[in-house]
C-alpha cells in the first residue's frame, strides 16, 4: 500500500514493492531499488541519486509514477538524506513525459487514477523539504520538463538533441494551469506565454538563455556538477532553506491542492473527447512511424 495525497491506496498489480531490492551500500546506507527507480545513496554526504529507468524513454506510466512516489516518500521520511539528484538511466532521454498510452483508449476511471498520480508526483517533488537537483542527461519534453521544473536547480548536458520544454500544444493538448504556474515561476510570464503557446522545445543554449535551466555543462560533467551544486545548497541550514522554499512555493502548490478534484474532472472530460483522442493517436502513430 502507498500513501497518495493522504489517502491509502492499493498499488495496482504489477507494482510489487516486494520485488524491491534492499541491500546495504558500501557506506552502510540502505540501498533500495524498485523495477524502474534506482536509488544510489551516499549516506555520508546525505545525498541520494535517483535514476529513472523505464526504457526506452522513461515515459511516466501509472506504474512508474507509483514507484517514484513511493521512493520519494521513503527518502523524505529518512533523515539520512537532505538532497536528491534526479537523473536518468536511459541513454539520451531524461523523460519523454506522460505516457501517452495512459491517456489513449482507456476509461474515465483510469484517466482519473492516472491524473491523480500525476498531480501527486508534482506535489511531492515541488514541495519536497529536500534539495532537489535535476541532472538532465537527455531529452526532456512536457512531463519530463515539468519534473525538472520542480527541482531547485537544473543542470543540462550540452547536446543539441537534449531539448526541454512544455510542448503540449504540439500534441493538440493544453498544459494544465499548474504546469503553467511552475513554468511562469521559473522563466517569467512573457517567456512562458510564448513557450507554451508555441510548444517550444529549447536546445541547451536557448534553454539557458531563457532560464529554463541554470547551467549547461559537457555531458561527462553532469553528475560532478550536480554534486558540487548540491554541496553549495546543503551548506545552508535546513530550517532556513526549507521555510524559504515553502514561502516561495506554497501559493502555487495550494492553487492545485484547492482544486484537485475539479482538475481531475477537467482532465477526464478533456482527454475523453473524441477530437483529443484522435490527436493523441495521430501523434503516437507519428512517433512510431518516425523510425520507418
Ligand atoms: C481545459 C482543461 C485542460 C486540462 C488539461 C488537459 C490536458 C493536459 C494533458 C496532458 C499533459 C501531458 C503532458 C505530457 O507529458 S504528454 C507527453 C508529451 N511527450 C512528448 O511529446 C514526447 C514524445 N516523444 C519524443 O519526442 C521522442 O520519443 C523522444 C525525443 C523522447 C525520444 O526519441 P527517440 O528517437 O529516442 O525514441 P522514439 O523512437 O521516438 O520512441 C521510442 C518508443 O517510445 C515511444 N514513446 C515516446 N514517447 C512516448 C510517450 N510520451 N508516451 C508513450 N510512448 C512514448 C515511441 O512511440 C516509441 O515506441 P515504439 O515505436 O518503440 O513502440
């Protein structure tokens, strides 16, 4: 069982926490990994590196999101850790965003369950008491970008194929208001207005210019840079940093929390429309045919 938004929910079949590996790392810290979320703890430094491993593209399926939510809950409750580095184990891809197959051809109850999990991961990451550094080592569209935007600092590997942004309009869908709020808080209103309407995916140089990421570094330096940024952030006393983070983020998170059920209903009715289903299917088909 896992706690989702204060409710205890049964994990769907297939998400078997019993299948977790729990071993001790070299420094004595407990190392745990589910199928798709690898955690590399450095207890001495108080840092855990989370590696997303849902090949081929780290799309955020319901099962993957559920594993990630559980992993974050565990880390948040473990006083050993003060910081998380969020990165990918899939070469060239940070995350392809929400799993389009969860939003196509399913029933309203499924859409509602899925959307609640999407809200939950965002709230968990955005309101985390820990320092979150995104080491973005691959393409990061839509929901992948959103995950990075929840972090306190973003380092992007310098590769023109690693584009980042909220490209929802290109799929014929709309970024929800809380995706938009998170983006506005990061790059400002004018840049967000343009980026959202055009569904812009920024290559590294432009992402840095617009403020979507804080640093662009050669690919082989991404982890060392994330570690050095982390040590700078961890030098700040936790209570002062955490209260400041909460002061900066609470209003944005409360905006969603207050409208959570209405947001789920909006999503379900929007995504169930025939025209939206058609757009998503066409987009998925294009992705599949790209290779042929
Ligand atoms: C008024 C009320 C409003 C309420 C709100 C309403 C709506 C909001 C709803 C939703 C918001 C959604 C946000 C999202 O995150 S949507 C997802 C957007 N993601 C993308 O556009 C990325 C698509 N993928 C890519 O561009 C490329 O795959 C990528 C650059 C990531 C990697 O390229 P690469 O060439 O390496 O790999 P591919 O060959 O393209 O893909 C391999 C394999 O994976 C499948 N796939 C890719 N992305 C997804 C995905 N997001 N979901 C599911 N599956 C994906 C792809 O089809 C290939 O499959 P196969 O051919 O091997 O079977």
